[in-house]
């Protein structure tokens, strides 16, 4: 069972809960694979387990952290998304990872949009960034779909990443940007729903 | 998550690790004292280690406690039950921070952790892994009546000596 204090977030297709011991297997297979090359991996099994434990400890230290993303219907794990702020990070980050088999269904878009809104609404953040390896095309693309923009002035973790700054809470409140994200998610749920003017990958 | 119990011994308090323990962890991992336990680590590495110590409790239902010197309230080490992925079996581990050696604190805290493993968790056996060059740690194992029981080789820690503790009937 996840930590009782970690809030549960529901979206149309997903339920996000604190990371639990039984959710670990696909985290390990992702972090010990080539898939994790932009997230500090691939790691050994030992390093992967230590990182998973640290993801849980992060919640206790900061009161926020990475949620485990579950399929609302099957409860299967799909990846993780949330706030990430370990020592050494210049500022708070919205981070994500999606298991390889889950890619291409808009799960990261739906989950990251939900956790970003949660952090803005419940933690009172007025800004947040994502640190992205510029070679990680899927993440760069996701940043753009989420309305985040390159912030060349912001300090990066090291020279290997670029900083995307997310839209502020005000820029997401009842705006065209927020509607666009919701419509893109709707298109994944119902592919026959094709709103005009929404870029679909 | 399992509530982390607090244990009271003659001179020490064993309590849950928390954010307030970061300075002590950073100092320990910055020092040469951490060379047998994966250090030295920079501040970022020490922070992740602290987060991992907390998460270990959630993943396993047991873990390591921050040890406080009762008289002064000072944090003097991190001791407890440790079993990350790839470990040969659950162990009792002890890291004593600078300035607290030579008082039997590691032994006293490890004895309390062992009692918790046997009495509360119902374990029938437990080991401690000791780097062959870490004489101070081997002496703690010996004072706890643990005896060498083979070797274990780990990708990060190399080959270490497995000390096996006496069974519950002998310890309790």
C-alpha cells in the first residue's frame, strides 16, 4: 500500500497514487533498460531499487513527489509523474517517465497535465520547470504540447539538459492552452473526436 | 506506510529518519568514515541516501533508525535493518558518525535493532555485512556475538564478510 498521506488524483483514464512496493517491477524493468537513458539510466537492479526507495522518501521530505500512474480500468501501472526536487536541482521540476509499452497513447500528457494542476492548486507553486535532455525528442515534444517553453536564462542541472518552463497557473486557468490540452486528451480517448486546429501526433 | 517505531535504550534513542537529518548525513558521507558504506558522496548523493533510508521503511516494513545520544540529543549514527534488492538476506547495519566511536553506541543500537527483528518482526536469523578492511565494524559484530559465515560479493561494495548473529533463543 502507498503512504496514506499521498493524495490520489483521478483523470478520465488514469488514477495516480503514491508509489507502493507492489508497483515496483515495471519501474525496475524501465530503469534497467535503454529506455531510461535520458533519466540517469540504465541502472543496475540495486541502483534502481535504491532510486525507487528514494522516490518514496522524497514524498516524506518535501510533502510532494512522483505519483505512480495506473490505468483506471485495469489498475496496471503505466509510469510515473509528479514533482521532483532532490538536492542539486536548481528549482522544482515536473518530471515523468512512461513504461515503453504505454507510449503513444497520450498517457504522459494526461498525467503530467493533472499533476501540474495539482501542484499549482494544492501547493501554491507559481512556476515550475522540466529538465530535458535535448536528444529526448518525445519529452521535448511533450513539453511543447503542455505549453512549456525553453527558458535559456534558467539554470540547468548540468550542461547536458535544457530547461523548459511551464505555463503559470494563470496561463492555464480557462485559457485556450488548457482547452487545447483537454481536447488532445479527448482525441486519445475517442480518436473520432478531431477538434479543429489541435496538433495531433 | 508502516509507522516507524521509536526505540529507547540505556543511552540512545532510535527514531525515524527525516528531513532534519540531512546535515548529519551530508557530513558523514562527505567524510572518509563513509568509505566502507558506499561513500564518500556529495551533498546530492547524501540527500538521495537519506530519501532511500526513508523509502526503505515503506518498501520493506523495516529499515534503519537515526540514533540519537540521549544525553545531548545529538544525532550519532544510523543503525538498523537493511535489505535492498540484491542483498543476500536481511542484515543489521551500523554507520556511526564522527566523534561517537569508542563508546559502544554501535553495539547498543545494533542490539536494539536485533531485538526488534527477533521480537517484533519474528525473524529467525540475521546477518551483518562487514568490509574486510573495516576492523572497527568487525569488532562491533564480534561484540554482538556474530560469527563469520562466508563471503558475499556486491557490484558496489566488492567482497564483504558475512557475519551471522546468534539465533533469537540465545539473544533474547
